[in-house]
């Protein structure tokens, strides 16, 4: 909740746009050697020397992508950075810089934005990236956050969605479905709070899945792991819209089919128990939930021995010829066509 009458409230109009930018960004320190000039001029200056640059942008809108009734602003700032870095890592690249722009209504005091930027600063520190610019403006519809992430990759080191080949193995990092179930718990407790504002929810049994929703992590570690293992994926994508949607993206871009094995999909025990509580099928959640920010990638079978024992990686299927189609092989050994049921920004 952003309303607290006991907290100090500094009106944004007291600072003005440039004063606000100076105030919110005063703690950002330059860490990357490729950052020649960060915040403080008309544009940032980067020197990437002989490397390729990757750039990605994401927009988060209040009421569409986040609900401030249960999302702390510090967590929101952290998540806004992480979801962009995930796209950089999905290119097999190293994230180096971000810009952050916000549009904010006058219902937010300075102290609220300080919390938001504290989360941004924490993410920048943990992921060793520089905040090199951005913009602030007013909004009549609440809070909007736009983050642009910049990364670098050695020549020929980048990985696209389009490189998968028949007989490649389909691999996923971590586990899936947790962020969606965390959202279900938060939405349920929000409805309980509306009925009884004095109720105190016990969220301890759901700690993992709620953290996966409110404070996800991007898999920077996997990029280093694969490099150390001398494994270059043939294709890669991050899981933001649900496993099924991402598999379809990857297969369509690569012009291949695939078999995904239901029994191999990695699920945390807390996801399974919460699905049972909500009477939701856990496979459906894994396929369609989204916001996991894990990495989905393909590797040559020649690299199987390098990753087979790694606890961070699970082989969940294999790539087939495009005419074979994309199928989920169920625990009962039936083949079901994979359909995209994940997050959709616009309804048809």
C-alpha cells in the first residue's frame, strides 16, 4: 500500500524534473569499463570495442503488469530490472547497462519513488550493471516503468531463437509455474483483505512461490555455467509468457517440431501442493503460467554428457522435424498438440 498517513510525504513538485532525477540517481556508481559516460549529460556514452551489443526494452504498467495493493515498490523496482536482464541473458550475452524511465501520478510522494529506486539500485548492484540514464514525466493513470537493458557478447557468441535442429535436446533451467501460483495466493489474500481489512494472512507456507512472483531472479549464473561447461546452446529464449508459448516461439523461429515430456517438467513441491489446494492442474500451470524468467534452450546431443548431472538443468524433451509438429507427451504416453495459453497483452 502506498498510502500511510504516518509517513513523511514530499511532493514531487517540490523538486522539479531535474531535481527529481538528481535525487533518485545520486547513489548510482559506474562499474562497467564499457560505460564512458552515464547519467548527467544529453546521452550516455558506451565503448564496446570489438563486441556485439544487444538491446531490449520492457514496459510495466500499473493495473496491467503489477498491483500495488500487494507489490512493495522496492520489489517492483528490482523486478523491473530483472525481467529486462533476463532477455539479455537469453541471447547468451552479458548485461552491462540499463536506462530507467518512469511516468508517475501526483498520488506518489518522493518517498515512494525512493523505495522504487532502492529496488533498482539493489538489482544493479547484484547484477553488476550500470544505470546510465532515463526519463521522468507525469502520468494521469498511476505508475509506468520502462527499462531498456544493454548487453555485450563476443562475436559469434550470441544465441537466437532460430538455431534449433532436429535431435537437439530441449533443456530448461530451475523450475516453472511458481510465479503464477504465487500470484494466485496474493490475489486470493487481496480478496480476503477487501472483506476483512483486519485479517492477517499466513503466507509462510507459500514463501517460495510468492518470492518467485514478487522478486524473481534472472539466470545470469546459467550463462557463466554454460560457458564454463563449454556448451553453446543452439537456440534460447527466456520463459516470461509460459513454457508452452516459449516452446512454440522457439520451434516456429527454428522451423522445427518437438516432443515435450510432461513427466520431465520440473515443479517445486510448493507449486504442486498449492495447485492441489487451488484445484488447478500443475501441468497446465507449468505450461501456461509465465513470469518464471528461467531459460529454455536447445543443445546438440553431443553436449549431453556435459550437462546431464547438473542440478540447475533439466532435459524436458527433444527437437523433431517440423512436419512432426509440437506435442506434449503425457504421463499416460498420449501425444497432445502444444498450444499457447500463456500471457496475452491484447485480446483478439
